[in-house]
C-alpha cells in the first residue's frame, strides 16, 4: 500500500482531530463528544477512542459525554502537530533546500514539524553533514548512507523530541554550520523568534551562534505570534521562509527589520510555487525560477564572491551582517 494511501490519510485525520481537541480544551476547558462528532463528521465511538488515547497520556480527564482539561500546558507534541499544514510545510521545505550549494556542506536543523519536512527533502542529497538536536530527524536521516548525521547530547523533550540543555549546547559549540534551518513557535517583528520552552530556546540559540547563515522555516500560523521563551532577535536572522497564509502586514514589518522574506504559495494555487513578499501575482521580474529563488538567494560563498547581495524583498542586505565567518 502506498504511504499516502487510506491508512496514512486516516492517521492524518486523527492527528488533526486530536490537535483540535487539545486546542479546544486549552481555550474552553472542556469538550463534548456530540459536538465533536458533528464537527469532524465522525462517529461518537471514534471520538471516545480519541479521548481515551489522550486520557491514557494524561492530557485530559474523561467525563460522561466528554472530557475536561488536565492541569497541563498545551504545547502539542510533535506527533500530533505533524499532520497540520503539511502541504504548506512541504512547500516551505522545498524552498529551503534550494538555498544549499552543491558539494560538501554542513546543515543545522532544530526540532519541529517544518524542519522535519526539510530533513525529508534533504534525504536524497549527497555530501551533506546534518547537525541536529532532534531525535526524530536524526533517526530518519541515519538510514540515508549519503548523509552524515551529527547528534547533540542533552535531555530529551517529549513535546518536540529535541535534546536540550548544557550537553547539547556543549556539542553545538564545537561545530561550524553553513546554514541552520530553525523551527519556531512564533516569529514576529516585535518578539523576534520565540518558543514555548526556555531551555529549548537556549539550545536553539546555541545552534544559531554557530551558523554562518540562519534561515527560519515556519508556516503562516506562526507568523505574528509571540511565545514565552525568546530564542533570538530578528537581527540574527538572514531569511524567513513561510507560506501565503501568513499575515501580510506582519511579513512587511519583519522585512522592514532587515530579514529577507520568502513566501510559498498554498499548493492549491500551484504546488511548490512561491512569491516574494509584497508580490501579489508571483511573477518574478528579476528572472528567478518558479520558486522565486534566483542567484541572489544563494548562501554566501556559493558564487565565491562574498559580496553584499539582494534579499528576497529586493532590499540590499550586507552579507557580512547576517553571514558570519568562522575563524
């Protein structure tokens, strides 16, 4: 059976239901089986099985006809977030891997559902070294003989499968990375890059410090959000790759902060096609390809020039500002 067949579709639908149930509990404190069954167009028995699964993981308490919120903070675990905005995340990932030069290269990946899609898009590349603190990404890439995988140590976070803390930061501190693809829970002009957990934020910051170029990959639901823990200011970021569900006003504010913004179109409007921030019809007057990635989008050193380049929004950005040289 194809991996995208009925069984896979059913699993994705369940993941969507569960993530919505947890989000509703976080907002209202309770859910009712009858209301959920009508909302998802599934049987009450199916919803009761979903609730039983979540109760077994101590994420809620079942009641007669529904469930109540547990006394937990609802940062959805990766296994329940993975099916959300999947097409958008795949389009973001395809745009991200086009930033990589040919030949040997070191890539950093933090944990998250969008960075996991980037890892899948990298799987068939050769001569890559992938540095990650995410267990699920490491497990997936470890099966690829052409990719060298370096995994940090650290303490595993259940929600994100990331290894965090001093051991992780010590490993990352001794490695030089060409491009780091960073996953976030929020990115905004006001708050910079943010996430739910302060220890995870500190570890992600360690990877950012070791990268010559930092690219944030985040679907449109993350744009404009500010979460508890600060990872880095926009001044540390070279580029944001997102999708066209993101708030245009927030993207413009981020662009004004000096960050190149690359917007992928929703697959319904043409899979894999992208447009520049502020470019409504996706046309490319500069002669870039269908994904909007032209010569100016390449990482520093791809053309051997090291000169200042033009960012996605058409604003001149000094390469030395966001591309660090490792001595």
